[in-house]
C-alpha cells in the first residue's frame, strides 16, 4: 500500500450517534490532538454541522491553529455515504433526508474534503498506525451498538457498487431469524447485529431477567444494581469473563452468530488478518479469545484475528489518512 508524505495540517472526524472524535495532525503525520465530544444537534445537517464546526474551531484554537490552515478534512459517518455523492443513508443514528450534504459542509470549509463510512476509515486508521500496518488484505469488523465491517483488498478499500460494501450487520447466519424479521431496512438493525451487537446482547440479557419471580442468581444482576432494566452489555461481558453461568449462556448465541459471519467472510475474501474493533470487542481477553477460537473452528485454515490497537480513535485517525490520501 503506497504511502505519501503529509504536507500540512489535517483533521479527521469520526461522527458517532453519541460521541464524535476529532483528530488533528501536523505536517509530519504526528497527532497533535485527539479529543472526544458528545454528539449534538442530530436533527438536520444544518444544525449538526453548525455544532461540528464550532467544536472544531474551538479545538483548533487550543493548539493555535485556524480552520483555514487545514489542508484537508476527512469525516466518517455511521452509515453509507459516497465521497463523490455526499448522500448519507442507512444511518439510524443520523436520520437525515437522503441529499448531498457537501454543500452544507462547504459553508464552513473550502479545502480538501473526504467523506466515508466510519468503519472504512477505522480500517484505514489501523492500516496507518495500528494493528494492520503493512498489510494489503484485511477484514475489519466492529462490534458496538451495531455491527459494521470494512475490507482492504490488494491495498485498496473495497466499497462495492453503491458504497455499501461492509454492511455486515445485515449478514444472514440464521435464516429463520432473518425471515421472521421481514425485509431489511436501512433504518433498522440487520439480523446479525440484532443478536450479536452490544444492543443485541443487552436485549437478550434483559429478556432473560425480565420475570422477577424467576430471577436466577447471577453476577450480572449484582453489577446492574439488582435491576434487570439497568443491565448493560458491559455487565454481561464482565460476568462472563468471571465465569458466571447465566452470562456464559447469554453470550453463546451472539458469539456463535458473529463467528459464523466472520468465518463466512474469511473463506470468501481470504484476508491476511481480521481486525476486531468497537466497544464490545474492546471488552477484554474473554471476548477476543472466544471469537478467535470459534471463528477458526469453522475454517478450513486458520486466520489471524487481532484486536484493534487504536480503540475509539481509529476512525478519526483513518479520516486523516483518507483526507491526505496517504493510504489508498
């Protein structure tokens, strides 16, 4: 994968439904700033970018820079978007009209601009400064509130005919479940992420403990303060790592579904490496070891599977790489 020298200041922005990460780099590629902010003003592109550029200007001021000094800005979104069309779709966290958002952004910034899916940019971040450095064939899967993926094939991002490649949350690993959910919609979770994402794990756990008359003893309930409605994915993962029986039972289905999805992608794409990112995947050794063992149990040959090294900064770091065209 060819690399090109950075020639000036760059900004990378990873937009999430709840948090947005900002990255500023200098001319030599050194990271000058990494800051996370609570995402605000989701309602419309106009309101959102008003907020975004106020935040960006404030962060730049803190390191004695201005917006005009940025040679490029890359922005990642939790949905499908094409850099040459600027239309965001399949983005439940940002339910905007499907229209070109680039003119809205141009009200604030006239320099080089690059827009892409957040997982695509997270993969570029890992290829530049993380777990996939030096690799040309990489599959990245992120497991958080939902599930996404991105593919680097022959050293280039593969985006598909409509920029929608990598929507792994819509993979079908359980035909019965997929049929029971009806036709897929970009506004809804897909059948894989409905079970295997953080949201899916939370829903399974809360359903398990929903009947007060039949609550089993479990470390999950202790971690949730004894309130089934307060159970979160992190409680289930921690309890499972501690060997709690109920937690291990709850996690079996999400782990099996995700492992089947990853294994199917591996036999199709034959990557050198699978990088697993996102908040759920970052929970610790228990989760990574389970996924690694289950994926390889399905395969005719083993695949390297590693945790993302950049954590929740990968998307913003990759947005810099894309804006500067230093990885392509």
